[in-house]
C-alpha cells in the first residue's frame, strides 16, 4: 500500500515538473517572439525616420537652391545698376557683353594703339613713372580692339586648335579660356591694356613687380588674377591690366577682390 502511494506521489511530482517545464518553454517563446516584434518595429521606425530625414534634407537643399538663385539674380541686378552708375567699372565678360549702344571716344597711345580718352592720361603717367624708376623695357602690346578685330583673333585661335587636331567644341573651350568672344572682351571697351609679350613670363619681370605694387595709384588693377580663375572664367593673365579709376583700384587691391566680386559687393 505504501509503495503504491509513493509511486503515485512520484508520478505527481513528475507531472508537476513537466508542467513547469512546459510553462517555462512557453514563456521563453513568448518573450523571444515579443523581442523580434519589437526589433521589427524599431527597424520600421528607423526606416521611417531615415525617409523623413531624407525628405527634410531634400526640402532644405531645394530651399538653399532657391536662396542661391535669388542671390545670383540679385548679383546680376547689382551689376546692371553699377554699369549705369560708373563707366570706370563697367563689367564686360561672357555673361555681360558690351552694350550695343556703347560709345567710346578714343585717343592714340602711339601710331597704332588707342585707349579711352578719359583714362589715357593715367595710362601714360603710369608708363612714364615706370620708366623713371628705371624700367625701360615696357610697352603696350594691345589696347582697344574693334569688334571686327576681336572676331578675327577669335577665329584665328579656333583654327589654330583645329589644326592641332582638336574638335570644334574643344577648340572653342580652349580659345575662350584665354580669349573673349567679340563684344565680350574688355579690349572692346577701351579700358584694358596688355603689356609686352602676351606670356606668363611677364610675371617674372621688374615691370610686373612694379605694377603689382603701384598700379592702383594710377587706377589700374590686375584683371585676371591666378586665384580668381573660377570667378573670372579666364586663365591667369599677368600682362592684362584694367583701368577702373584710383578710388576703385585701391579698394579692390585692399579687399583682395577681382572686378566681379567688387561689383557684387557693397564697396
């Protein structure tokens, strides 16, 4: 009798243990399943957050683009206004061609070269000052050019690159890196001058060093500085100097700007 009771008790304990194990397994399964669900929810939220961030970024970029476009429009308006205000800082480049009704009164530098009559006195005084300082090897290579002559130079440059094996588009790009289209050159304006040989070796001459130090006192600036190529869209030209008047030239030198930057500033 006692043995039967003992067996029943053992069986009962065994059943209880099985029940406990069952509940433990069930609990572990439920916990694990809930964890997976939570992880999926977190991933979904993260994806949603990334999508929202991307949308916010796109909106911000679009806003920045709109702001930048507005600034560019304002800059262009500034240029237009200052073209009218002061003939000395009129901007002529690929984006601002010479006005069709622009008129200029010229005066001879020598037998063949001419310059704006309003500024030729400053040019002559500057050259004279250079020579008085012991720099005799200085002369004007190019000054005012007619639209027709500019067209001839432009065509000659295109043909030169075509003969070298470049295609039409390559020849055009190479030409416009160093020579403006007719009507887009400062030489057509009559306020630009090229000194000596049109070559970067001019940078190593005493004349260039003197100009860098003193040109602003006569109203001239280095028009296409090396560090401003991305703004002027013209390769560095140490020989090319532009008359803007003493007041503007001194400010441009002090501020370290090119003409495009200066015109777009409040100066």
